[in-house]
């Protein structure tokens, strides 16, 4: 399908964030914005939108956090979740191990 050209204006800090993120993902600016728009338009229900908004915030501030969020989101969708009590026991065991060291 042929592409349509658009012109848009961005605040300088958002433009710079797009430049940095596009370079990090080895994409040109147009491709990066195209992918971002597609992700935005495909957003599902409200809880997923909240995750996307959190991801958007961290994407501008911490690329490693974005990867962690993506991995966590995939694991949640695959049903790989931990019970809160199991997590608490695991954290207590880790803390106890650190205290002994």
C-alpha cells in the first residue's frame, strides 16, 4: 500500500526523545513514529492502556525499564504470574541470605 506523507510539529524535548529512541531501535524517524502510532492504535482495554502509559513514561527515561516492562507484560499474558505469598517468601529468603553474608 502506498504511504501518505504528513507534516507534524513536536516540542523540542519530544523530538529529541524520538531521535534517541529511533536510533536506539535502529530505525529511521518515520519508521519509529509509524511503529509507535500502530502500537498506540492497537492498544486494548484500560488496564493495558495504563501499562502502555507507564511504558511510554519509562521509554523516555529508561530503556532498560522498558525491556523489563515488555518482558513482564508478556509473562502476565502467558499466565506466568507469581502468587503474592510466594513472592513474599522468596523476598524474605533473599533478605535472610543477604543478612547472613
